[in-house]
C-alpha cells in the first residue's frame, strides 16, 4: 500500500497523501491520535496563536441542496485561545512521540514579527515535522495584522515568513488566501521570506444566506450576522484552479504544494494530485462525515492507482500538461451530441435547457417523450449532455 500511496512531502515520507487540515478536526491529542489510528497520514494541528478570542454562538451555517446534503459550510470560528498554547505544543510533542511515522505540522499565527519567531521556535522545540503559517483566515480579529489581511499583502507575507524562519530550520508552508486574485504573487513573496512550500486554500469570505422572516444572515448570532469563511465542496473548483496556477507558474515549479478546499472523496483528492498537489488536506468533509472517510480515500485511490499501473507520487502534476490558457484551446472543431433513446427517461430537461439556455436546437416529441436535433441548429455546446440526469447523451468524439 505504501509503495502505491506514499508521497514525499517537503522531505517527509508520508504513507499516503491524506492529511487533516488545521481546524476544529485537528484540535487536540485525542482527535489527532484517533485520526492516525484510522489511517490519516498526518495532521496540520489547529492554528496556535496568542489571540484572546471570545467565540460567537452559533458559528456555523450550511448550504444544502437536500436536507442531508452539504454544498458548503460557513464558519466564524477562531478557537485559538480555548486553552493555553503550552497545551497545544505538548499535544504536538506527544503525537510525535507516539506516532513518529506520521506527519505533524504545527500551524501558527502571530501579529508581530517577534511572535512569529517565537511560535516557530516553540513548534520546533515541541518536535513538529513542519510548520504551516496561517496567512489566510478570513475572519480573524485584529484584521489589519493577521489572517487573510496578511495573505493579501506580499510584503507582510515575506516579512512574517522571514520572522518565522529566524525561529526554526524546519520546512515551512505558507497557507494562502483565496481572497487574493493572483495567489502566485504572495506565494513568491513567501518563498523569498524563507518558506519551502505552499498550502492553499483557506476558507473564502462569504454570506451563505439570509433568513427572509428575520432578515438576519446565517448564522443568526443574537440578531446579527457577519461574513465568514466558506469551505466544502463548493470551494473545490476554486481551490483546484489555484493549485494548478501555482504548480504551473515558472517561479514556483517544483515547490511542494498542499491542497485544501472541498476534498471529500478519493476522486477529489486524486484530481488535486493531478493538478500538482503532493498532499491533500481535509476539514469540512470530516466535520460532516467523520474521520472514517479515510477508508474511502485509501481504498478508492489505491484501486485507481493499481488499475492504472501508477503511483500517487507519479500522479502529482500528471494532468498539468493538458491544462492550457483558454486562448490555446482548439477552436472551430465541433463535436455533436448523440442521443440514446434506450437510456433516455423522457424528462425533457435537455429540451428545456437548449430552448431557454442554449441554441433552440432540439425538437421534443411529446408522444414518444424523446428529443431530437433540428438539423443545422446545434452549436455543439453540450449543455444538453451536462443537464441530462441519466447519461443518455454522449459526446460524439469525431467532428
Ligand atoms: C471550523 C473551521 C475552522 C478552521 N480553522 C482553521 C485554522 O485554525 N487554521 C487554518 O489555517 N485554517 C482553518 N480552517 C480552514 C481549513 O483548514 C481549510 O483550509 C478550509 O476549511 C478548506 O478545506 P475544506 O473544504 O476541506 O474544509 C478552518 C475551517 C473551518 C471550517
């Protein structure tokens, strides 16, 4: 299994690419130990900082398509001062003593250069394998000096990386904010300051919904709400795009990347690897389904790798050559939809979508409940293929 799933991350041999990301899922010794026992290769421990924070309550809200589903999660949690920081470093030390083969990353935050240096030094003293510098929480108190406010400012990123570097010789990851348009700019600044790798993304500032009776946003905190961090499935395409951009940037080639944002299944994780991530970190899916999702991640990815005759290490970045700028795509070669009446359930969604969102290229036989293409009208956009709920429309591969 290790031969298939093992990856080298910043010099550390991980038994598989799956890590818990820094959050409430990795907040103490018992939680991390339980996750390790179940097969997670490592944890990024909950961010440690000297913040004085009183948490709002409630502090989560979910976006769903059905009552049991989870499209996205909003959180307003910081949780950095729930206990003395010495307890966190002691937990890291115990984890490393008990699980030397697992990757233990200390996630830290500070508001002055000296604090960054101090946190880095304490992390190394505790025995952490690596550091992750949190430049990306979108709802930190003291906004001017911490979290995403730092991640949006390349000079501060560089200065705080350099400050942390003064306190440690361990590998350091800079965890970036998706609230920046061009992540490669702060990422390059992080490397200049002494970081060795990049983690992306943190949660994205959002308003997840408003109660139309009370007019208060979710979650309702004593009659008020505030924007908070969005995570889960909904952010995955954005996280994947950032990873691909970082992996493809000439100044960042070969820099170890850790993907975080909406990974839920082994497929999501495999896709992140193909776009250049060496490890994949997970929070929201664990909050929703528990640590047990590791069973799906391990068995799914190893079956896939065996079937393809490859390894997780070889998959890292393997999809990058096929991702180009929109201008570099082949244009003017149309492939048309092929309708399969034996699979069609007659729901008519292809017809409606083509009529109201496409090119009015489908006719609808209401007696047979079947679509057909009006000759010469189809623009080959394949909206019909995407909306079909049963896969009854194929893409004809030949123009
Ligand atoms: C409740 C909660 C708390 C979090 N706390 C932290 C944190 O302390 N430090 C950090 O770097 N990221 C924190 N994150 C962000 C996650 O580590 C992760 O980057 C983000 O949630 C995207 O991944 P996901 O979609 O798998 O949740 C937190 C996320 C959530 C939902």
